[in-house]
C-alpha cells in the first residue's frame, strides 16, 4: 500500500522523502492517503502528511515512556485485554479501502489464512496471511481485467 503514495511524493526532493519515509507507519499511511485522494489540488498535502506523522511519532514516544514509567504500577493490566485494541485499529484502517472485488478478496483470504495459520511459530501465520491476501488480490484483479 505505501506504493500508492509514490505518485503523490515523487516530485518532492530527497530532503522531504527521507523523513516522510522514516515516519511512514500504517496509521500515517492511512491519514496521508486519505488526504492525497481528496479532490482539491493543494500542492502542500505533504505538510499534512508530515504533521500527522510527527504527531503520531511523538504520541508513540510519550505513551511508550508513560508505559515504561507507570505501567508496572497498574495491577493486573495484562488481564484488561488491551492487546485487542491493535486488531481493532487495523480493522478500522482497512475497512474504508474495501471498495472493489480485489480488496474484498484480499481481506477475506488474508483473514481466513491468519485464522488458520495462527498456530505457526514466530508469528509466521501473519506473514503467510499477508502473502496469501496479496496473491488473492492480484489474482482477482487480473481475472477482472480479462
């Protein structure tokens, strides 16, 4: 998906591309691509991307510091089930892009393979699911083109 930013960023000098690439996360991508796909012709959309990425990076650092300094004082925090919040975040980022058959195939195949391959060691199931989802999306797009 980051490749979809290339047409929007290719005109920028390396002094812009390097920091934007460094701060490219899933969340920053979702915010940036949403801004780049808006119909206005603003030549300064990269500033929006930079601002969002910096804010998210600083927030991540502050929250990590807070977790390191006060996290141990919260009793039984692991039982709260907050690890599920990451899954919900990614679902929320993906759903707006499920607009065509290749994306539907990608999401369904990746989700099913992730469930079936969950038991693989070293979180390998996620990699297998990602590859299977990509393959399903490409295959569906190629079949739709004919």
